[in-house]
C-alpha cells in the first residue's frame, strides 16, 4: 500500500508540474502577443497590458522588453509540490510582426 501511495504521489507531482508549465507558457504567449500588438500604437503601455493579461491568467509578469515592434515577455508561477516544496515555474515568449520588412535589391 505504501508503494502505491508513493507512485500516486509521484504521478500527481509530475502532473501538477506539467500543468503549471503549460499554464505559465500559455500566459507568456498571450501576453507577448498583446504587448506586440500594442507596441505598434502605444509602446509605453504595451508592457502594462502584458502584465494585466498575465495576471488575468493567474501568473506574474517578471520582465517585459519592447524592441521596435517585437515584445519579449517572461512570466512566473509559484507552485507547491509534495515532497519538494515550493518551486517557481518560468515561461518566456517573444512576439512580433509576421511579415518581414521588404528587401530592396540593387539593380
């Protein structure tokens, strides 16, 4: 019975860590997309929008950088796991325009 409890605890721990990793990465993706969109019109407010969106998704925005029209976003989510204690799961995402700038060819 003890072995079954240990295996069940191990599976629960791994499952919780995977869910947290997906959650923090998804929030980073959404926040980076929002910041990149806002960077075109309001570069100063882009990181504030990313932080608000991260908070709405239950994670914390730890860092946000806007370079031209590209947004780099880092998020964090503290989780409590059995046996190992509290850990912080980190996520990062980058978003920008899909189109490359036109290339001028010398004739």
